[in-house]
C-alpha cells in the first residue's frame, strides 16, 4: 500500500534514461516529496499555522553538469525534452524562442528564481519523473521545484537552508509559473522529516516537527476529480481574506493578516462584514485556532480529539470556505462512518483532489477496501486510496556517478 518500492523503481528509471540520453552516468539523483496537510487549510497565506507532512511519493531528477551553457531537461512522464538558455528564461521561452510548455515552467522557474537571487547557476542535463499524482492536491508542483532546486544546488558552489530553498521555489511558482500559492507546499517538501509532521508558523517561518502518534496511519483518498476552476476559486478566496483584513482594520488598525484577529474579537466585529467575506474570514480564524489547539493533543497522543478537529475543518471548508465538492464530501462522510477512522477531511486547496484520513493502523486494510467500495457505490467513480508515510524532505540521494 505504500510507495517506497515505486521510489526505488523511479531512481533506476531516471538514471537509466539519463545514460541513454546523455551517454554518460548522471552525477546525482535529487528527490523531493509531495505533501499532505493534516490541519491548517487555506491559512498559510493568512500568516497562520499549518500541520503538513512530506509524503513517501516524490519527484526524482537524475542530473549532471551540462557541457555547454544551456540546460537540457527530459520529462519522462510527458516524453518531452526542453532546452533552456539562461538568456531566454525571463521571456518564458526555450533556447529556440518557442514558448515553454506547462511542465517546463517548473524547472525553468527555479533557474529563473536562482538567477534573480544572484546565485551563480551551472547549466545541467537532467531527466525527471514523478510519482506524486498531478492536480490531486498533493503538491506535485512543489516537489518538481524542490527536486530541481536540490539538483541545481548540488552542481553549484553554494548551499541554502531548506527553508530558503522553499522560499526560492515559492517565488518561482508565484512569479514565473503564475500560481499565487502560500509557503506551505514548498516548506513541507523542503523541510519534512521521516515519521513526523511539520508544525509551521507561516508568518515567522519557524517550524518544528512532531511525531505521528504511534498506532495510527495517514491514508490519502483521491476523488479523481480535477477542477479547471480551482485557480480562480483559490484566488477569489485569497481576495476575500484580504478584503476582510482591509475592512477589519477600521476597528483594528494594527492588523496585517487574519492571523492577528482572535475569535472573540472577530465575533464582536463580524456583523460589520459582508456575509461572504465574513464566512471566509471565519473559516480562517477558526482554522488557525484549531491548528493551535491540535498541537497539545498530538503531543499527548489524543488522536481521537485531534481527529475531531480534522472533521470540523472539513465542515468549515465545505460550508464557510466553500472549497469542497460532492465527491470530497462523499469520501469524508464515508470515512467517518468506518471503524478505526479518527478524522477525515479534504486536503490542499480543494475543488477536487484528495481527502486525508487518520486511521488506526490495525484497521487500515479494511478501511481502504470499504472506503473504495462505498465511494464507487455512491458516485460510480474509482478512488485511488493509499497509506502515506511521512517522509524526509528534499535531498540528493546519490552524488557521484550513478549507474
Ligand atoms: C494550495 C497552496 C498552498 C495552500 C493550500 C491550501 O496547496 O499551494 O499554499 O494555500 O492550497 O491550504
């Protein structure tokens, strides 16, 4: 049910493909994981707290220094190659001045952000493939960005902290790819630790890790739904949060983000906000509160109470933030009725994608089977369902010639 065997398989696939394309061994393989978020949804861009884990599904980049000034990147998953010339990066075109395809914007964006940061970058040859499902809310984009950042770091003469690499990749995503995400995904992919959850303060960027309580597993269930409207839905939620801050500033001039408003103060002022803005802001303020309350519960191993907060988070994302969909509601609802399930909620931006479930280890097999069967019954759709082990963040697995 877990995917570590797939990871081994992908490292040999990318290194063999590298040898085939470039007629030499690669000098290293960079790995960067996707992430699943347990609590703290749609709060990273409100300076809140999040509780994600890097997962054991990752992107792998076999790389080596290039002979010339251009980088050549082969995406095995798309069977497509791009050549990146440093001079053409700002125009988002390849070495022949043709517009970059969607996938090529991730490695190009990382190179662009590195250049903008004043980092000397060496051109590299690379082959990459990913086992993080695309568009499923598990941060496949961040995993591609971090894997390339780790590869570029390995061939250059500098080293950034994992959080600085995350910030650089977020800049690539915001300003080059054009997706206005917060810091959670890149931070989780960069700073994850095996077996542990990451508690990140998205304002100070301070973080610490907490163990996943003994005897429970994280299970991810994919609705199979991918919504084209997700980007505009995400942006309009961000805009509503900004509007809430602007309006609340009349009474609370010192605030800069919804993080600065506690629940009691918000309840006192909520009437003055337009109905929709009030609902969006209430989700954020309550979700930040839930995430803070979750920490002592995790530390004391009270998984039942922690799961209760996950369930409440789903309801809030469905009713107040309105980023769920019938299939996510079906998966979360079925999960909650099954034995051994402590909590279930949508994870990531929503509008489709996956739920995250916290399940008693001994009940995991039965849970996976029953959830899949009931979802199929209710929706006539198939859900990919698997156990996810919290994994380490981005790193270079092998340095030196890899055969
Ligand atoms: C996406 C974004 C993150 C975060 C989540 C919602 O995954 O990339 O920055 O905002 O949605 O919590």
